[in-house]
């Protein structure tokens, strides 16, 4: 069996939502056993992003002012969004837009690893789904950084993946929202 066949996502954890007017922000926190520099590379380098992220990037995201096209992966139709890196303070903070939303990554050295925090705007209807999807992406990232890649699990594939429905329900319950019917 491959590492992917053994993979099962853990319970919903490390997430919260905030509402500011009509704007909803999903915040996910994960502690990784790798240095901020190594995690930074996985967040900015297109080759690394292709291994875990829900999008492909046609350029490196490590420099503020850079324009990059982000293309969704696993969606019914690929959506290409032109983005500009708004802030790239290596290896601490990375900010850019993805479609209509803002993405902010914060990396903080803790012990011998990194506390990774994702802040992303999200439509209220997709909060639990987004949390479940990013949860799996973070798991895939962790496997990649550990040297045991399991391959990207996004979009429709994630929806069919064992454990995704459970995560979606757990996050919906945690956030006090109804689980969307898909």
C-alpha cells in the first residue's frame, strides 16, 4: 500500500471563522515540524505548490509586486486568476489575492518547527467545505515536507475522498452552520 492509501484526515481542529460586515474569513492553524524557510518554499515555489495546493501557479510567489496566474485544480472548470503578490516578508508573511478573496499566510517559528496560519476570505455558504478542503491540503503539505508525498487531493477528488464528508460535517458543527448538500 502507498502512503496515500493509508492516509485518513484527522479530526477537525485549528480553525475559526470571523465576520466583518458581509466579509467572512476562515482562519486555519497547523503546526508543522519543519523550519519556516522550508514551509515558505512550499508556499511560494510553483513546483512545491503543484504537490499540495488547490491551484497551480505560473510563477514564484516569493516577491512582492510579482504578477502570477493561479489556476484552480480539480474544479469542474479550471479558473485562472491573475494575482499580484501584495506582501512577501520571507519567511514570515505572504499575502496575495486569489480570485475575489485575499490569502494571508503567517509563519511563526516554534520549537524546531513552524506554526502556519492561513487567513482567507470565503463565501459563508462554503465555510465548512473550505475548512475541510484546506485541512486536507495541509495534511498533504505535511506529508510532502516529511518526504512522504501522497499527491494533491483537491476539488472533486477531495469531495469523494474518504474523510472529507466527515471533516465537512465536523467543521460545520464547530462553526454552528448547516452542512451544504452536495
